[in-house]
C-alpha cells in the first residue's frame, strides 16, 4: 500500500511539471497525455502517411484522407441550415454551433465558454501566460501560432493580403477585412450606450472605456494610466526619450506620428483649419482654437 501511494505521489509530482503530459516527442517539443497519442504523433516525423501532392506527413490514414481534400477541393459535408460545405465532419460540427449558439467548452478559471475546444485551449494561455510559439529572428514569443505567423511577416516585409480597391496591402487577413470597411463605410460594432459605431471591434472596446472610465494600462514608471495600450506605448517615450518619427526635410524628430504629420505642414505650407468667423487659416487645430479665444471671444457666428 505504501509503495502504491509513493507511485501516486511521484506521478502527481511529475504532472505538476509536465501539465499531465508525461510522454514527450524526441523529434520536437510536443508532449502528450498518453503513449498512444505520442505514437500517433510520431508518424508526422516519418513518411508513413505522406501526401504525394505536397509532401506533408500526417498522423494516420484518416488524417491523410482529410488532408488530400485540400488539393482536390472536395467538401462532402453540408450544413443543413445554410448549405455551406466542409472537408471534415469536425468542421461541420464546429460550424453548426454558429446556428445553435452552443458553447460546450468552459474555462474553469473565468467561466468563459467556447464553441470549439481549440479556442478554449488557446484561451487558457491568457491565465497561464504560456507563449509556446517563439520567433527565431527576435526574442518575442506568442500564445498562438497564427500570431507568430503574422509576426514573422514583419521581419520578411511580406504583405500577401492586398486591397482590390486601392494600393494598400496587409500582413494579416483580419487587417484587410477591417480596411475594406473604410471603402464600404461599414461600421458593424455599435455602442449600446451612445450612437457611435465603429468598423473594428477593438475600437469599440476602447471606446467603451469612455463610458466606464476604465484605464487598465498603467505606466510602471509614473502614476499615469491609459484606456488604450497604444496610448501607454506612446507615453513610455516620455521616459525613454525615444523619438522614432523623423522628418525627412529637417533634423527634427517626434515621439508620435501625429506630431510629425503636423510638423510636415511647416514645410508644405498646408493650412487645413479655417476660422468660421474670419478668413484666417492655420496648420494646427490648437492654433485655430487659440485664435478664436483671443480674437473672437466676444463674437458669435453669423
């Protein structure tokens, strides 16, 4: 009995270090809960189930059969609600939850629910801080493989997602989708507390802090806090003295892109801000406001 308890104690100790995944692949860093999962995974490193079209190695014959549909374009599984077709039954099951609203995968930490197990698995990294996907060019690490793929394009300068209506291109498909709303004027993300609407969900999230007063991004060097991460990122330059935005026409540099944009008007002579009470124009909105305060403070618009 004591020997059995000792084995249980050692097993529990190992699980604390391995996350319950005691079987590790000798070819890569992946770990598995059972030996059978490891054996199936090892086929990826051999040519046992190899695609003749692209050379990809799969875990088993079933996975290879599904993979081949990428090349053939075959989608045998059809959704009965919207007629969309899919290459695997799993994709169809996941898709059907869009119609049913079912979210069977629950986070044990924050109670969030997800329609797909993979989404839950990625979400748990928010709590664990796990970032298994590391960039080989710099020291950055990411919690999702897709984020790493997008990040590597920063180093490569690759922008495969091109707008068909202008000359802009993007490294991420989501950025192109958001950009297309500029042309379409589409603003699907509506604030429930005022009449404002936004083209991106992240912009709506930031806007909601106007109503809540929430400022979750805190400076570690002073007591300032911000409602947006970008504002904190810009603020940090006050402490570091970093001025990455350099004027190509003179030797001035700025900590914010907007400040450089305003400065450029000194060289171009552009005066975009016109006084509604007289004919004067200004290259900065602050100059216009000061002009109105000093010159027209006792006047009213006609």
